[in-house]
C-alpha cells in the first residue's frame, strides 16, 4: 500500500473515546475539564472533582499546570455518567507506553577548549527533567563535586521511598519524584491490577531497570574517568551537558511500562518544579495512533513548551518501515537514531574458511578459535524454533553446539538465555529482510554474534549444504574511526507522520547505537534476572539513547542563549544538522545500505559544532501551534483540550504548510492534471551579526519539480531582525520521479558566507478518497 493511502484511515473523531469494557471491570480514564467553570464554593479543583465527578478514593492524579483535569479508576458506567457533565471537554482511556530502548559528544562536534561547551559553561544551571525508570543516585556520573548552589528558581522535591532518601539528592541530582498510581490501577492489556514486584523494583525514584540511569547520564553525566563496559568502549564517559542539573521523574516501571496518567502527572510536576528541558524516551501506546487532543504526551508537552520548556522525545524503534515515527506533534523535537564512528566487531568463522562480519558485546570466556558444530533449529519449519523462543529448543539437538537464531518476537539477549538453558555453547543471531543489515551489539550471557540479513542467508545456506557444518566466533573488542559514520540506524523510526504529514518527522537524528553510559547496580548489563554480572556502565542502542543527546544539546543552547524559545533551539539544531558522513558522502541507511532520505533523518545528524551560532532561526509561539491545529481541522473544543484555555480559530484558516517550521513538505494530490503549486511562507530571525546579508541556494531539485524563493536575498540590520520569504514548489505531478518512499527530496539554504541555514524539502503525493 502506498504510504499516504494509510492517511485515509486516520479520522479525527470529536468527542469522547470510551472503552467497551464491561461495567464490572474498572479501568483508568483521564478527564479534561474546563477549569473556568469551577464553582467558587469549592476551594480547590480537587474538592470540586471529588464532590461532583468521582469518589475521592477513585481519583489518582489531579492535573493543574499543563492540563486541567484528573484521572480516576472507574467503571464504564461511571465514566458514561461523568461524561455528560457540561464541564467535561474530553475523556480518554489510560494507555501503556514503552521505553524506546563517551565518545558521542566528540563525534557531535563538542570540544573542550572552544565552542558550545565552553560558551555554555557545559550547561551549568540548566535543569533537565528526565522522564524514565528512575536513577541510581550513587553513580559517579551524578556527583555534585565543585558544582555551585542549586538554582534558586528550583521548586521541586526529593521523594523518599524504598532505598531512597533525601540524602540521595545533591547539587547535581536536585530533584527526584516517582509516579505509580496509573500503573498500579492497570490497563486493559494487563488486567485490572498490576502490583509492583517488590523483589525486582523499588517503590521510589531508584532505578531497577537501568534505562533511566543510562539516559540521564547521556544527557548530563559528569566526567567519569576509566569508564567501560567490561572492557568495551573504555575511556572518559560524559554527558552532553556535564554541568546541567538533573531532575528525575520515574514514570516507567520494570516489566510494566509507563502509563499516560502518570506521564501527564510528571509533566504537571516538572513544569511547576522549574525544569528547562524535558527528555522523554517513551512512546508508542499499544499500536494506537491518536490525534493530539487524545494523546497525553502531546497534551503535556504542549503545556510545557507553551511555558518555555524544551521537550525532546524519541522517534521510536519500529524502523525501517515507513510511517513508523511516533511523538509527531509539531511542538515536540522528535529524534531518530544514527551510529557513531565506534563499533564492536565480531566475526563468525565457518568450517569452510569463510568469515562473516557481525557485532557483539560478549565479555566472558572466549571460544579461542575452537570449532563447534553449527545447528539451525529453524530447519524444522516451525517459527518458534527459528526464533529460539522459550522452551522451543531440544537439548538433544543443540547441546554443545553453536545455535543460529532468527531475530524477532523476543528480546535478543533472551534468545541467548534460551540457548544456554538448552545446553548450547554459543549463538549466532541473524536478521531477516525487514531488519536488513542493521545489527546491534548486546552483552550476551554466552558467546554470541549478531549478523545482518545477507550474512544470515549465507550461514543458513552453509548449514543446508554441509554434511558437518561447524563454526567459531571471534570477538575483536572496540574499534574506533569506523567509516562510514553516521549511518541511519535500521531500527530508527521513519517518516512520514501519519498524523501530520505536512510536518517532516523525525526532526533530526542523533547518536543512538552502542552508546556507553551509566548503569544501575540492580541488574546485569543484559537486563535479565538470570544475569548476575554487575557493571558500572552499559552499552545500549535505541532512539531512547538518541533523545537525551538532543536534550543535553538543548541544555547547552539554553545556557548559552537564555532568551531562546524552544522553537528557536529546535531550529538551531535542525538547520545546522549535517547530511554527510565522515567520508564526505551522503549518509546511508543501515538497513538497505542505500542513500538515506529526510524521511529517515529529518534535517540531518546533530552537529553541536555549529548549533551555537546558527545565524538564522525559525521561531514560533504557542499561537502558531493553535493556528496550525485549526488548519488541520481540529475544532475549538478539541484544541482547548491541549491549550487549557479557550481558543477561537480565525474565520480564514491558515494553511498547515505555513507553520513556521524549519522544513518544507509539499503535498500534492494525485492524480493531478497539469502543473500544481505549493506556496510556503516563512519568517526567519537573525541571531547572528547585526548587519548580515543572506542569499538563497536551492539544491537537488528532483526531476519534474522547480523551486523558487522570493526574495532571493535577506538584508538584516539593527532595526530589521525578522524577515519573511516565500518558497514556491511547482510540480508537473505526473512527471515527478518519486523514490521508493513515495517522495522526492531537495533542500533550500540561506548563507551569508559564514553560516549555512539549511532546510529539507519533501515533495510527495496524497491519493484522495
């Protein structure tokens, strides 16, 4: 199916979204209330809600900063009754979301002696809020040595709980909270109740999973010397903004996910506490794509951004499929993942002498070139065998052998545990066509190596054709200076956005493959309960790892430019991003090994050597986002769910493509007759030298398309700091040569001889009903 045919199925229904659950099965619902209708007899909103809407014992959270309303654990009959109240603007069911699971600062262009680190004092006194699984506070990445006093504007707290006291906070980790009421109430997918397993979790901000500790230190970890993961990636570990302050909001629980009602409560608290940046490596929602007014992450983040807080989110790990990007609201900065110039190579050596290249983070006893019999359980034709699922392997077949397992359906490290339990001596993990050539290093609990799809075909062919197939695995440690880099990670979610195709998402990519950062002491590097190893640092991959790189970058820019808005910061990051690799060639797609496109990387790869001084920025206010929502057909009551205050759409609605975004998406209906045109109006603000002259340059115009810009020159002065230009895309739609993604691509740049302010252009077609 063509990518944009899928858009026809996203119907934005006004009103309430209610479950068909039986009355006897209560669940958590979030209620958006028109707070202006609160009767004055009630001293607080909580008194009003608990008197007129729900019993006090059923109310979980009351929201009052980024969102007005409450969440409660109710039956559908109760919800149906409450929904008739005239003050109720919308109701939506709580949903579970998932985590989007050293050297990267230098790779991004940060240098100690000059540039953004020195100009921003390493992000000093900027406060980053981390929404994740909590933190391991004793880790040396969170030391407050030589940090000044906590910023006076900070209003947050340090929650206490299991193995967490106020002494665990310091001048670095200035705040820590945890939110579990929504998780405890449960969801339809897990049943009515989901008790926290106290044998593996902490009812406190302490991190039992490791993900939160890893993302927090990636964004703002202090310098940690002699860091490594069992010898891999040894060196100095440090976050992007080493002197930024951290405020941790634990909203995700080990094995149980993260619930919308708790995430929304964290947004409400973080804005009140005084954070400057929010980092949110969370997304999804059981496969549901919701309009912004039914998406608590979109709602909570709008409330934060409208109050000047920059919000970075992960794009998701469902690549390389098109239209897989999540967190696509235009006020969010959505981050995909790329590689850096460091790798952890391993190779499989077959009995016939062939060597197959892969990756691994195995750190145990090596195989020492000893050859072992090689077996592929998938020869049985059963999917559970090929995937090495739990209890699928016959010990009589795999004992003492190296087992080939297909990637998918279960965690990669779990497959190794299954092989080990069945008596296997090692594992080779092979990609299928959908994963392509993108491989991820894992700290396996037995000798194991991951191979791409082509190598997977080769090894299975060898097993099939050989009377006695054998192999061994050779682990090569850490290798630097890898080329090409960056490469778009195969798992990184891709555009276009199904909800708002006029806005290019993801916005950019950042390092998200094999990232070394701090780790919890509660679990081994594989995350498995059976893994008794403990390591101070761990190496993870995912857009979860890319997101905190951008959060830390935003902290640096906020420190260097305190007056910049979230939109200005995002613009600086986007327009200075690079689209080339360290071979001075276009970035490639790890999955296909072909050239990547803006659907894969947005504006490009984060480049902090340039972002501090972008020259021009595309700025926006909350009103611009309101006009955008009007332009895509949201009615005023739906928009009020997001904005908290009543809005009125203009009689003459704006065009969605005229949101002042640093990218351009020209949607043409197909089939179209003759020549079609799309016109974009943008305003740029000069943040460089006062008297600057910028000239336009249009690049890589695809066949059948012409792009013109008026005026072609922008002249700034002391009195002229903002200027408008019009970009027109003209297409003979029947003659435009579209690529495999159903789109063609170009770019427009403004340059004054020093700065290059670059924006991608996407040309695509929508098939009408």
